[in-house]
């Protein structure tokens, strides 16, 4: 673990005041630092629409939120979902592949009742009440979703100073998941000392339970969309990557695997990382990241909430230890990904390093195939 204290460049701290690249106000697509892909050609949405609905979560979520902003009926159809059975291995796919290669992992999900009518394609603003606080997220339904069979759900978290709509616009994941009919959610964090953020223990917004918020989103979406409960995943960029790390530590009963980008586990919260089961983690890091240094170290970007990044390699090793991995990780493949594959319950821990990479989004072309190989037991 890294204990050194390294000061971030002054211009980086100033950029936070301007809302530019401070732990991820925006992100590029697969490996780029600007713009980002808003979705695939199959996505017919033209932006976020109004007409959201809300429900209340208190332990469990009640109410419904229709994807088209209207209430859904009580008519439902039954569908039997099974997960694929696929090999492991270290090979990539023809386009570069997931860090650990292969396809699905074992086991059926049993009978799942699909809500009817099916959600319409597009993006809608949704709200859910957690405790006494109303929280918001963007629900993304791709054109390929028809509601006839269970599909995965991916929850994608924004960086510091961002929002659900901004993450929807910049995330590289819809371009990869839309053709498969995958539902996505893009939550908005509450405001902390340096803008909207996530509570990951020592930082970066106080007095809010974002783990409960994430679980409430999942529960609400399950009421109106046909979700495979064994294939729910968390991804995120920068501070959002920190939130996906945190969910792996504290919500492994809901999330099958996570893919953080441009963030590490922290010296201040790794000791409390005790997932209820082994969980697969694929992390994306750049060696020239000026915001979250690859080697780790001290950061005071968020006023009054200093933290210490473990560093990419130390975080990689920490997750391997948490998941009971043995042996050595594989050599880096063409995407810079190295994997511990001999871990408890068949999970994997992967670090994908981009040489010269900065503070940028993960490679969804690699991340999505790696995530979907893993399901809840």
C-alpha cells in the first residue's frame, strides 16, 4: 500500500473550480479524453425526456417507474432465463477482447416474470426516495430491448462534479451494450464540498447512503423492466469509479461484477472492504493520470476530505487478496490487461493499464465482455 503523500499540480486543482476534468466532470469514450459516445446506432433516444415517475425505497422499493413516463399495468409474462456457459482462458475476442477472454459463466437464473407492457426505447428522468431524500437517475432503454426476456442491468456512475445526464452523454458503455438490449441507469450524486459526488467512506459527500441509493435504483427498475437479477453490474469513471469499487465492497449481494476507471481503493476504506462473497473486478488505469496518480498517494481535491489512493498495482493486489486469488497474474495482453484467474468461486481480478493514458474513461470494448462473463451465484 502506498503511504507517500504527493501534491497534485496546482492547475489541476484550479481546473476543479472551473468544473474541468476534476475527478471526471466529463469523460471520453474508449481510451479518449474528450467527448464520448452517447450510444450506438440502435439507440433511438434523442436526449432525456420529461414525465418521470417516482417511488419510495425503505428497505425495499415500492411503486413503479415506466420508461415512457407512464404507469405500467399489472399484466406480466413469464420468461425462463439462463446464463450462458462459457470457457475461461486468457485470449481476447477478434476485436481485441476482454482482459480475460471467454464468454458467459454457468448457471441458470430460474423463472423471471417480465413486466408488461415493455418499456419504450429512450431516456427518461426517474426519481426514487431513499430515506427522506428524493434521488434522481436517467433510465436508458435501448431499441434492442423488447421486454420478452431478462436482460442485464448496468449502473454507471459519474465523476466528481458530474451528473446522471452528463454521464449518459459521455459514457462509452451504451455503444457496447445497446445491441444486446441491456438496460442502463445513470444516477446523480448529491452535492458535497466540491460538487456532486459519492460517499465512499472518507470522501466525497457526507451523510448520505449511496449504497442504499444504488440498491433502490436496481429494485425500482426491476419492477418495470425485465432484468436478469444475476447479471447486474456497476461501472464508473473517476469518482464514479470509486463508487463502483465501494459497491463491490458493500453490495456484492446485488452486483455481479464491477468495472471502475480512473480511481483506486483508498487506504482509508480498504480495511472496511469485506464483500459478502468474492466478486470480479476489472479496473482501468492510465500511467500518466494527473488526477489519480498511477502510483497512488495523497489527494486533497475535495475540501476537508483528504484521501490516499492505493495506486493501480497496490489496488490490483488488494482485490486479489480480498478475493482469495492465488498464484501470479497473467502477463499483460494487447489491451494492457493482466488477470488473476485462480480466485475463489471462479471470480477474476483484472487491471488494464494504458501506457501514457491520462484521467479517462475505461475501455468499454474490453470492459463489457469481461463483466458479462460473470453472474451472481
